[in-house]
């Protein structure tokens, strides 16, 4: 077996810096919070039809569905979700920087 029979090593992805990983993780969390807030608002309004969801978010139905159900991080999702939340009147100001478990002071009937 000669050296010409050995396949080249697979290309490796460049590693993200710690700052880039942290920023991406913050984006993921913000996108998740926004998706949950938007989904809650759509449920409260009784909007379930894909075409109606698209109209409510100001996007084509297929794009709105992908945006709300996407599990893979994509650059630009937070901006699209923030715009969609604003269009629905969902307060997005606390979403990207919200602390886990922060519900805006509403104890949900718990405690006093």
C-alpha cells in the first residue's frame, strides 16, 4: 500500500474562540426564550394555522414555521424572532438578557 492510497484527512472546522462560543450560546438562549414567548402569545390568541401564524409574524407561512421550530442555531434568527415578537406586542426586552427562572415578578400563584 503506497502513500497515494491513503485518503487525505477530512477538513476540520476552525474552532470558535471562547468569546464566539459565549456569544453563540447567548444567541441560542435568546432564540429559545423568544420562540417560547411567541408560541405562548400565538396560543393565547388561538392562532394555530400555519398561514395565520405567518401572517401574524409578517413572514411566509413556511418561513415562519421553520423559524419557530428550528433546533439548529442560525445567525440572524434572534433578529427575526425579535422583530416577530415586536409585531405581536410580546416584550422581547427581557428575553435575550433574562435570567433563568425570571418571570417578570409574576409568581404564578406561588408564594406571596
